C-alpha cells in the first residue's frame, strides 16, 4: 500500500454503510490520527441471526461513496459477500467466550462471533495503525478491544462518543426503519439513561434504585418495549448491584419491529 510505503499512518473506519453523521464523525476522528483514512462498507451476513434484518438492512452505496468522498476518505473498501467469504461460512471464527453472552449477545446468539470474525478479517486486509468504532455499540467495542489484546493484533482501537440527533436519539442506520410515531418515542432511551446518569452524579450508587428510576422514564413511552436495561462493569460486562464511576448503563428496546440500543458511561 502506497501510504504505508510513504510512512503514513493508516486509519480504518469499519461500517455497514448507509452512512450518517455518526459514521462521518468517526472519519473526522480517524483523520486526526492518520494521514490516510480507509472506510469499509460491508453488511456482514455472519453477524445477523436467521430472523434478523439482513435482507432489509438499508443500503445506498452511491450515496455512501459521495458522503465518504466529501468527507475526505482516501479509500472505500466495499467488498461483495463472495469476496469476504469466498469459501462460504468460515471454518475458523473469533469467539469471545462469556463476554459475548451478555447484554446484546444474550439475545442475539452468534452476533458477536460474526462481528469479531469480520473485524479480524478487515484488520488483516487493511492492516491499519488505528481503527475507529462508535461507543453506541458499547459491547462491540469492549469485545474488539479484548480481541486485539488477547490475540496480539497490532492495531490501536479508538472508541468515539455517540453522535446524537437533536432530541438525544443515538444516530443509527436502523433509525430509518422507524415510523414517525415510533421515532418520536425513540428519545425515551437516552432520556432514561440520562436520568440514571444524573441520579448517579447526585450520589445514588445502588443499581436497583438507578434502574427503577430509568424504568419509570421508559414506561412513560408506550411504544417502547424494553429488551434489557442494565448497569454493568465496563470491562467484564457483569451486572452490578453497587455502581462506581466508569460503569455503563445500557439499554436495548424495540419500537415496533426496530431494535435500538444505547448506553451512557456513569461518570
Ligand atoms: O458496527 C458495525 O457497523 C459493525 O458491527 C461492524 C463493526 C462494521 C462489523 O460488521
């Protein structure tokens, strides 16, 4: 790769496309860390369960190429499934043992096996100095950090703060699925997490009290069906009964057919 030969630092922003400002903020962040920024667009079938939204996942490559170009991305890597998995489903995959069975992993079996496997492949193909991910996918970022640490993969993992819409909703390609009434109630997730964080800042440390106050917010939004709401340790992802600085409050909820996730660090 020419950039590497010229001694330039290379950054990778892995995405599944349908780029929004959240992704593009990762590009800006990558740019601050490297002279050469690559962005991958790949809707990875390995991380979708049989009843999940692989077929209808939003895609618009032309719009993505324009957005990436306008933001100064040097290379877009947008492989076909057959290029990434030429021999079908890989026989060797990356599994994160117990860490992948908590939070989202508990309700999306096999999801993180698919994520870690494709991220390992992308890191192997692009060989960046740094790779940038979003904090919205909190469990994903924890597992990726553990993967590069435990497997001695030579790359820095940078995790960027969640970019939010004006009403606090975390930017996500899946927000495009929401009906207007669902979109209006999607704010409940961040509103609840913010209440939890405010109470923690006010001195509350009993997790069940924080969870109760957050559940009270969520229950005011009838379209929101909570899948999980937990306060966890930021490394082990274990649920806590006592909360200390650096723990994470995380939520997953359905609005109609659309599953949204969000989290905040209790600081
Ligand atoms: O966060 C995502 O968009 C995906 O999980 C990732 C990291 C690009 C792997 O497919």
